[in-house]
C-alpha cells in the first residue's frame, strides 16, 4: 500500500494536468521550464505583479465614494451628455469590448484623430490620453464633455441636466451634500463635481486575476506545481518579453506600462510623415489646463501628486511620443496603436520583428528600437503570452447602465 501511493499520486497528477486548459502534451515541458527558471528570470517576472490597489488621487475628494461612483455610473451611460442625444461615454468605451470600441478611429467620424483606448485599469495611469494631456481621471472626463465632436454638452449644459433631472439631482446631493446649481457662477463647480463622480466610477473598472497573475502568484509562493499549469508557449513568450525582446523596458511593472512616453516609429495612418506631435504638445496642453491637479478646481492643488505637473519640462525628443499602453486585456482590445494602425497582435509582433515602414520621430529622429527578427515560433510564443493577460471583468453591476426605476 505504502509503495503504491506515490504511483497513485503521479497518476492523479497526470490526470489533473491533462484536465485543465493546458494540453496534456504541453504540461510536462512547462514543468521543466518552470524548474529551469533562474533567479534573474523569476525576479523579472515577479516585477509584473501583483496589481495592487491604485494609489489615491487626493485631487478628487470623492474618488472612493460609493455615492459618487453611483452618480458617475449613471452619467457614463447617459446619451443626454451628447449634442445629438445619441452618444455617451460608452459609445467609444463599450462594456462588451473591454471598454474600448473595436475601431481604428472612433465614430462619429472626425471625433478624434486617435484610437479609443480601454479604460479598464485606467485608474493606474499617471497621465491620461495618448499624449498625457490630462493628469487625473476627472479632468480627462471633462474633455469629451466639452468637445462638440465627441459628446459636447459642455459644462453649463451638464450642470443644467443635473438640476433638471430629479433623479440625477438627488444622486448629486447624496454624493456632494449640496444641490447642483446651473447658475452661471456655479455651473463649473457642478460640472467638475460630476466629472469627479465619473472618475469615481471609472476607478472601479479594474481587471486583474489573469492567467499570468495566477502564474506569478504561484511562483511567488514557491508553488511550482501550480506554476507549471501555465501554458508552456506562454511561458516561453514571457521569457522573451522579459529577456531578449526587452519589451519590459517600456511595458514595465504590474500594468505592463511604465506610464511614460516613447516612440516605436509606428508609421502614421494613411502614410507620410508623422503629424501627431504626441507628448510634445501634450505637456503644453496639460500645463495650460485649468482643470489640472495643481489648478483651482483640484481638491489638493498642493499635494505631491498635483505638483508633478509643474515639474514637467517640454523637450524636442518628446515630439511624436505617446504613452506606453498597458498590455492587460490586450487580446480583447484590437485594433492597436494610437491610430489603430495594427489590426491584430500578429501584425504588432510582425512590426516589432521587422520595423517595416518605421518612421523617425522626434526632431532628432532617434532610432530607439532595433528589429528583433523573431522567428515564427517566437512570435507565436509572444502572442500566447499576451493572451494570458486577459483579466476578469469588474463586477457585473458595474458593467451596465443603472436601472431606470429608483
Ligand atoms: C467619440 C468617442 C469617445 C467618447 C464619446 C468618449 N471617449 Fe474617451 N477616449 C476616446 C479617444 C479617441 C481617446 C484617446 C484620445 C487621445 O488620446 O487624444 C479617449 C481617452 C479616454 C481616456 C484616457 C484613457 C487612458 O488610458 O489615458 C479615458 C479615461 C476616457 N477616454 C474616458 C471617457 C469618458 C469618461 C467619456 C464620457 C464622459 C468618454 N471617454 C467619451 C474616445 C471617446
Ligand atoms: C521603446 C518602448 C517600447 C518597447 C521596447 C516596446 N513597446 Fe510596445 N508599445 C510602446 C508604445 C509607445 C506603444 C504605442 C505606440 C503607438 O501607438 O504609436 C506600444 C504599443 C504596443 C502594443 C499595442 C497595444 C495597444 O493597446 O494598442 C502592443 C501589443 C505592444 N506594444 C507589445 C510590445 C511587445 C510584445 C514588445 C516587445 C517585443 C514591445 N511592445 C516593446 C512602447 C514600447
């Protein structure tokens, strides 16, 4: 009996390995790869997790308020925020598409020259938009509200809506302990509060617990059996990502984004020269934004976080740089890049492999990347790894408009 037990366990383990999402053939080599990881490899992998709660935003006093998030959820799905009455935030940030829109550039046509990014995990970012021209989620939200080509109701219009709709007015009072007001001297305050409520809602749109997170957690805990359940091709891709391909130099940390601005020479949509000045102009716009964290509408203009904007310096090499996108949920947010130039992950990896058509960015035209010349197998491994970054969606109650009835 005692002799038979190990065999029994081995047979059971083989069954379990074959039963999961890992093909039986792949299970054994993944185990071998896991056992062979050296200290540097493990250390680099563990830098990509876990995704801890986002740092607080002191410039928004209601950032974590339930009542504010409730109002924010209401507004996020409200088409009355648009001039044509047909669009809301979720027209371009769709729950069914991981809060992106699946398009290269958003409709209505001409709404933006840039691709709609997902807002899952946006709360972790320090600078918002591809060019970083907003430094908080709430100041970000005011921009589509103002922009007639996006929603366009404007601050005064939004304040009026909050006053005239009795349910919105009640929810506003619950969140801010005061009534909304559309009087000319008050409407900015009402609209800014509403934007802070939208930000409180967005802050809850967090998505983690991906297959990669479970792998990293197992590795951290030293549970190599659990770690070996990670698909072998994904692990090879991860080792490329953190190793020879050096993707981690920009797609760093638990968000797989360093939060900073770079150029990868991506050819602009429609060809020709790079026209989007990216971070270069983004810094100018941010410093001039009355709704920036160090401005008069901030709840903590003197906080360390708010003051960061004051230390930003514009310089020529920022021309054309865009913020490194997070790669969490990336398999669900095609197409890719700041103008949606790449249709699939396969295209992205082809680009990093060859740098086909790369354009020099910045006034100095610096060459930041070298073609990686990845084999077909390596590209497949990298793609398999990127697919393990799909996280669990936020709670279902946050993924839809609030019910109309009270
Ligand atoms: C017409 C489509 C459209 C609508 C409507 C829209 N957005 Fe966006 N959103 C975009 C595009 C495009 C970008 C990127 C623009 C850029 O970087 O210049 C963006 C960027 C963002 C970002 C920045 C994400 C990041 O990682 O930096 C957030 C957050 C966001 N939108 C939230 C909202 C909210 C809240 C609303 C409603 C008040 C809204 N959006 C309405 C298209 C839209
Ligand atoms: C020099 C910094 C840098 C390096 C190195 C880098 N990236 Fe990127 N990555 C970026 C930037 C910046 C963008 C957005 C570029 C744009 O929109 O023009 C991007 C975009 C992407 C996208 C599209 C994401 C989206 O939502 O649009 C994917 C996927 C990606 N990178 C994967 C990788 C992989 C895999 C590697 C390694 C082979 C890598 N990156 C190396 C900075 C980098």
